[in-house]
């Protein structure tokens, strides 16, 4: 992996600096914030916006510049904001509460960032972000997220959050969200959600939700929910144990 920064250090000078800092492993490389006016304030900003990036199993620290993988790259576009493009496997942590954008990556994960966006990736994972956007990815796992928007994701599994909007997902498994709105999803399981709205979904299993509403769903099973108002749908109230046994089997397409 090549390491490129915006400074003017030679490879030998970088090596000497790393040796002076007592780094024991070449796989953990701290990138320096270098500029004509770099001083104490710049160093404080650099530490605050430092990302920890793991690319194909190799961990590096970066607050500016570009990390090149084989293939793909990671680039700090501005202080606290980072983009990852075309990488097979990448994990991004920290950054001082900034934003991370993943595009055309295989396995991609974000931890402890302010916002995370995934576009046309494989398996995606995010933990603790206030805002999450996922488009055309194979799968999503999200925990303790604020606002989540998902479009055309095969498998979405979400645990603990505020607001969820999902469209055209093959399977959506949601637990402990305040407000959930799902449209054109094939299989939906929602548990312990404040409100659940479903539009034109094929099969919906809802348990222990405050209110369930929507329109034009093929089958809706509810257990232990408050109010239920789904029009143009076959709505069935089932026992909670029966609903849990049904959830172990994925809905089959009848088309």
C-alpha cells in the first residue's frame, strides 16, 4: 500500500520521523498534518480529525492526504471528512464526528462517525452514526443509528435507532426504532417499534409496535401491537409465539 500526503517529506524523512515516535510496526502509520503554518493549533485540529482506517487488514492513521490500496483508495477530502472508493475491505473509525462516504467497496464499515453513506457496496455495517444513507448495497447492519435511509438493499438488519426510511428492500429486519416507514419491500419484520408504516409490501410481521398503518400490502401479521390500520391488505392477528415461528421462514414469492 502506498502512502501519499500533501506534505513535502521524502520517504527517508518519514521513516526517521516514525522511528523517533517509537512505532514498532510498519503496518500502523501516522500521517502528519504538514503545512507552511503548521503549529500547535494545527496539531490539535489534526488529532481531533484523525481517522483510523483498516484497509485489507492493514491499520493506518490519517487526517489528510490519500491512502492507496490495491485496488481503491481512501482520501480525506476536508478536515473530518473522508471518502473510500473501490476497496475490497475497509473499516473507518473516528474522524472527530465527520462524514464518511463509501463507493463501490466490498465489505465496508463505519464506527463512531457523524454520518456514513454507502453507494453500490457489498456487505455494509455502521455503528453509532447520527445519519446513515445506503443505496444499492447487498446488505446492511446498523446499530444505534439516528436517521437511516435505505434504497434497494437486499438484506437490512437494524437495531436501535430513531427514524428509518427503506424502499425496495428484499428483506428488512428492524428492532427498537422510534419511527419506521417501509415501501415496496418483500419481507418485513418489525419488533418493538414506536410506529410502523408499510406501503405495497409483500409480507409484514409486526410485534410489540405502538401503531401499524399502511396500504396495499399482501399479508400483514400483527402480535401485541397497539392500533392497526392497514388498508387493502390481509391483516391477521396472531399469537406472539406463532409469529416468532413464522419469522424463521423467509416469505416465498408467489409471483
